């Protein structure tokens, strides 16, 4: 009643200035009620003495208003702001009669002003699609239309399409587009389009999936061209010949029709029979000639050979003496005798020269053979076979030295402990650690040298190589024995620690570590699950490890037990992903364990394979860390200038890939990356640009902001999500830009999380450089560890047995803040070794050995021994 009485105000006094009428600085806007959460409506006006809400023609009770009074600093006029809350019950009371609306009425001494109407609607999304896609079989290059009418909902549902559970993006595939009626159109069907298609409808309330429609693209067979006619089947007389064709142009696929017609044609042929030649009769003898001979001849003409017949055999000319050898001939002259003597002399000289040449050749050959024989005798036992010597300046040549206990190695050597220096851990003598002795301790290990190309060549012969990346940019590999070592993929935060004695003595393993891109490995996610880490493989799978290796990789989760259920997944040999460990719960197996820290997780595993960290949110307060990165071209040759904002999972490997991608595109990083906590609230991420100098620049975007859908970000399977802001210079002389990029997640209660990117004025697009991580991808033996091998062994032997006053490995775990993992350490044969291995994985290469030495010394003091200060 009081509100209604206050609303009854006289008309404005005559002559009152219109400037004194209330005007609204904030008017109520349309909102949606999600589930049972009330919504808030607000309005603000100046000058105003009273403001009340009227909803569906009725005044809202005065007690339901929340009022704030202030003064406009620029005008000095009073400002009043009023808020009310509208519940689902209020809206449902008039449901079906009309839409629920509210507006503000503001009073001043000069009169009243009404705000715009704000409609309050209950958001929902029905379960059943009005029309779902259906399975079809289509011929290749035929057009396909898959209809989809989403369920009824408020606000209307957005529609996206999945092909084999992967998002269909028309911007990436020119053969695909989505109509305004949400139908998926394939302009020309391709074999790659054979898949299961699903229509997905979503709004702020829920996400619905249609039944999957199987599309089969088939290929009808086509004949190839005819072959040449074959030869006639008979070599003499009547026969046949044939030609053929195959149904391979194209080959029928996916149930396509086979070619119609004959694949073989035959035709008759006639081959002329071959006729062998035969001699005719001999001719008559000729007259006796001056040489006392006469001759006769014959021809191969009765018949002559034809059609491939054989020719006649034997002579065609016959000669004989015709005087019974009674002919007399004149004696040779003197010139003939001289000719014969000269020919004999030349022949004798040639024979002598030939003998001399043979003797010289034999003598030289005899000496060379002797040298070769001597050389082979001297060197036969010492020449290595197929082994290349290692080079110190070749980082890709990975070599470890031999274990002298093995008898199968072909390369021998020794490796001594590192000399005193900044990386040496030196502990004082006492009850905990007995003296090491003055003798020289030499460590041995063994392997043939392995270069990158050789390693990949050997790897390619294995069956599991088919699922590994073909490049070596994101791969590290090495050859290890019982001394262990470390593999690292630079600039990714991914490493594999193989502790000492993890590989049985006498064994040598070639081990690899590789990072997979999300598009290379299909990791199925269900419900609210999301990928929290990179997908990493280490292998080869199936090798025997006597102690757990430690796989380190980054993650992007803000972990809390009440908000998250986090699982470690491993891919089986059959290709399926299995949960091997649930973080925070008691492990059901001793093969795996995971230490989750703020930025990284450390996986203890006795079985190498492919791993990933997957989380499932338990509440809307669960959040992931996004890294927001801003890139722009290094040069601006045209009037257009593009600014790209990437929204990445906050892991080093994704940032590394984006920086490499932008280098290829000619982009540079502007400013340091920022972190945003992205909540599981079903709300999209919005990006907008502000505060540009309008006299120098203008935006070419039609909308005031851009959005990245919630599910694209939350799944974690699309690594390089970004938005592009296209700007235009008004003059080619403009080379400076100052603006702000706002990135926030829209919340139902009106709150937002905002990150500001400031492109400073006069920077001329200065670059922000990311320092490359230095180091060798593979470290073998003692060089891979901060703690010297022999001192490590002394610590283990001293702390593994239960000590007096609890001075054992348990106390060391407490000193290093690892006491939450005591049950896991206790399950292993050497708990101290597990603690030192985890310390090595967390602190290499920049760990502080002084702090570790101090912790070990404090454990010794609890045992009653006197220790001096530890040195490193």
C-alpha cells in the first residue's frame, strides 16, 4: 500500500525544466532463470527521489527492494540504485498467461520516468529432438543433407555437429556447411566422410545429443581399359586369342556395385604353319681352274624356309681337286722368303715382351699379397664391427659405457664418479654415514652408441611404432643400463627418470619418451571429464623394471578434493584407455602412484606405456587454469592488423607448440602470458577489445565481443583455441597502438573474471621472448642425478632400517614435506630410494643439494650422532 501511495504523484509543475526529470543510467535487461537460482534486476536513475519496480502491472512490495543512494560527481545530482530478486516461483505463477516482465518507475520533483521492460524467462531444454538425422548410403561425390531440428528450449539451443565424436568445423572444411535450419550439408561426399554423425544441441541449461546417423559413402566399380590381345593359342593353324580388363577404375568400396559386363573377350585367329627349307640338287661341276680345282653349288629353295621355318643346314658350295694333284706350281721367290723371316722375327719379339710383362706383374702381386696378409693378421682381432665411435660434440649420439659384469658387450669402458665441484653432495662422517674409504670407486655401464636415425630405424620395425609420432621434435631417446638416467623433452616440462637399479643388471634398454598432439591420439571423454595434462608415451611397452620410473608432466587443474575426481589413465595394448589410479584414494595396485603438485604431477610406474591425467568436476566451483597469450604480426605492410588471442591449457607443451606455430605465421608474442581460472559453470568465454584511439584505428568486427564455446575449452581436446581481432589503420604512417583486450567468463549471477592485456603505447609491437630450455634430451648414468651414486647408496643403507627415535626414512620424508606418501614408500623394498628418486625428479637440474644435505644431517642428529655442517 505504501508503494502504491508513493506511486501516486501529481503531474510535473508547469515550467519545470525537462533536465530535472529522472533519466536512467542503468535499466533492467532480459534474464533467464537456470534451475532454481533466483535472478537479480537492477536500475539506476538521476535525479531520483524514489524508484520502484512494477512487474506484470503490479507494484513490487517496498520491502523487496534493495536501495542505494549516492551522488553524481559530475553534476552533483542525487543518484538512486534499486535491485530486486525474482524467483522461479514468481514466474511460474503466471506461466501460460503471459510473459513475466518488470520495469522501473523513477520519481523526481518534476515527474516520473519509466524504464524499458525486462523479460524474465525460465530457461529449459527439452530432451527429445524435433527431427534427428538418419543413416544413409550415398555414392561418392553425391551431395548429402543431414537434417536436425533441436529440442524446444529457452533460450533457443545452439547446434553443432560431431563426426565420429569430433567437432565438424565448416571453417576448416570447405566441403561442409551448416544451414540456418541447422542441417549439415556435404557438398560432395568423400570416402573420408564415411562416419557416424551426431547433432548436439545446447543452451545455458543442458546439452542434448541426437541419435547417431551412420553415413556410408560407397563407390561403384568401373572397368579399366582393355589389355592388348594375347598371342594366338596355336603356333600352326586355327586358334584363339584373348584380352581382359579389371573392375579397378575405381574398385568398388563400401558395398558399391560391381562392374557389369564381361572381363574377358576371345576371338579366333589363324597362324601360318612354319615351312622348313630344303636343298635343291647340286649343280654340275665347273671347269678346272688355274688352281687345279673346280666347284659346284646348291640352293635352299626346295622349298625355301618361310613362316618361321628352319633354314637348311650344310654347305651350299663344294670344291675339289680336278687333276688328281698332278698340277705343278712355281717355287716361291726371294721376296716371299724375306717376308716370312720378318714375320717370324716380329712374333719372337712380341713373345719376349709378353714374358717380361708377366714376370713384373707376378713379382708386384706377390709383394702386395704379403702385405695384405700381414695387415689382416695384425688387425683382425681388434677391428670393431658396425660400431661408430662416439663424438663429444654430437648431442644426438647417446652412449653409455659397459657393465663389466656382462659378457655379451662389444664395447668396453669405465665411468668414475664426478670430481669435487658445485654439483657434489658431501656428508660428514658419523654414526649415520660411515666413512666411504680412501679407495677409488669406479662405476661401469655399457651400450653400443646409438644415433637418432639408427634409433628411429630400429623403432620402426616394432608394432607399437605405428601409434608414435613420425618426427623427432617431441621425442627423446637413449640407451640405459642398471645405472639409470633421464630423458627430457625440452620446453615441455616432460621428463622420465630411470633410477639406479630399475633396469636389471646385465640388461640394456633403448628407451624413448614422446609427446603426442591431441589430434594424433583419440582419448574418449565422458560426461564432465576433461583432459588435464599432455598425452605422453614412454617405452618400449612391456620392458621389465625392478623399481618404478618417474614420469613428470605438467597439468592445468586447480586441484581440491571436494571439487575434482582425478584419474590417471593408461592405454592398453588393445588401444582402450583404462583407469589405473584415482588420486586421493588408496591405490589398488603397487604398479602406479601419482604425486600431484601445483603445476606438475609425478607418476611412479613399473610399466612403461601411454599416460594422461583426466579429471571429472564434482561441482561448478571446479576450475582449470587457462593461459591467455596475445600474438600480433611482427610487421604491418598493409592497413589491416590482426591480433590473435589464444586460450590454452596452462601447460608448457601447449605454449611451446603455439609459439612455434606463430613463428611460422610471422607472429610475435606481445606481453607476458596471463592466467585465468575457467570454471565448470557451462558459460562461454568472451573476448572484447576496448580503448583504441578512434582517430588512428578502427575495428572491423561487427559484434561487440567474440565467444569461445564452453565445451570447446572444457574438454581440453582442442589445444589452439583462439579469437582474432582485425583492426584497420586509418593511415599508413600509424605505427603505434594502445588498447585493452578483456577476457572473461560470463557467470549466471553477473560476476565475471577479467584479465587485461595492455598493449603499451610507443612499444611499436615489441617482442616478448620466451627463453629456450637448455639441456641434453638424454642423460645417462651419474650425470643424470644431483646426488653422487656412492653417497646415495650410503644414505639408502643408513635410513632404510628402522632407526632409534624414529631416525630413519620416515623422518627424512617429513623433513622434505613428503610425509603424506608414507604408505606408498613403505610398500617398496627401499623407501629411502623412492624418496631420493622423487627428490631428483622434482629438483633436477636446479635442486639445492645443501637443503637435502641439511635434512639428512638433521635425521642423523636425532640418532644421537654429532654431525658437522653439510657441504655441497
